[in-house]
C-alpha cells in the first residue's frame, strides 16, 4: 500500500517536471521558429502612448458651439483663453504653461432633453488604435450628462458616454473605446484611425436650464501606436499620397 502511494507521488512529480520543461522550451523556441512578422500577432505587441489631442491653450482648432431647439437668444456661447486650469495638471507642465481652458455657456427656455454640441472646425484625427479618451471637465452640480462622439473609417459616428456632470469643480472623465468600433482592416494600409467629432452635453428633463456653465481642458487619448514593420511598409504608409499627387 505504501509503495502504491509512493509511486503515485513520484508520477505526479515527474508529470509536473515534464510540464515545466515543455513550457520553458515553448517560450524559448517560439521566437526562434516564428518569422518576425508574426511575432506581433503571437504576443500582441503594443506601444501604448498618452497623446494630447487638445490642450485648449489657444484656438488653433477653431472650436464652435451649437445647441438644440428652445435656446435663448444669443446662446450658446463659447469663450477661449479662460484662466483656471485644474490644479491636478500642474505637475505635468512647467510654470506658466497650461493656463487656459475653454468655457461653454448656454440657456434654454424650457426643460427637457436639451443639447449643446462643442466641436472643432475640422475633426481631429486620433493616432494609432485608440483605447481610451479622457477630458477634464468643470461641473456646476447640474444633472446634465456628457458624451464624446467619434467617427470610424466607414463614416459612422459612435456616441461614447463620459458620464454625469453632477459634481462640483474639476473632474477627469474618461471612456474606453469599445472593441467593436473598427480601427483596422485586413488590406494595406491596415490602420483606419478614428476621428474626434465633438462633445455633446444634454440636460435631464427635471433639471433647471435657465443658465449654466461648463469648462473643458486637456482632451487626451490613450492609444496603441505600434505598427508592424515589413519589407515595403514605406509604400503602405505613402500610397495615398503617391496616388493623390497630380
């Protein structure tokens, strides 16, 4: 009986050792066996970067504002160069930098699902494969909600909820990019970057709408800029420019 138990224990130890050795050799040999162009897919190589899309220090993107029906005359309003950036961003900049934010003001004549849209004159291209977008928002404790709209290569606009503006002062709001939004195709060039279309703010039916303010700062994206390199990748990068030239 003791011999049988001892045999089983030794058998388990041997199986464990074999499993460890097989795992070691797999991780050691796979990079040597697989061609370089497949390593990125096998190990999901990434180069994650945090990139600022807009810091609102100037109005280079010519931001504009519009609103839905029942807007009070002369509203909505947009103001550039407002001083009062989030203190939390102070450590990311040298003294005197990141001073300004973008201000939005609106007013409606009746309650309901009123909307305000804040957009750049031209849509902002988001580099790489976007994973997450965030922006600093100054809230005034209204029961309003905010979204980010992005456009894919097919022209479809996707509405991504940032959340409620029912808070006081500055807060960083973020949203992950759903995986079902296409950012690649299987043909060259494979990359199909998203574009930032606009911010959307909408009021809840029971909340007051006679006069409200929102400030925005530091629109940023977390994105994967890794690109698989191969013989001829320069042509993939420049094909559009080559054939668009007269």
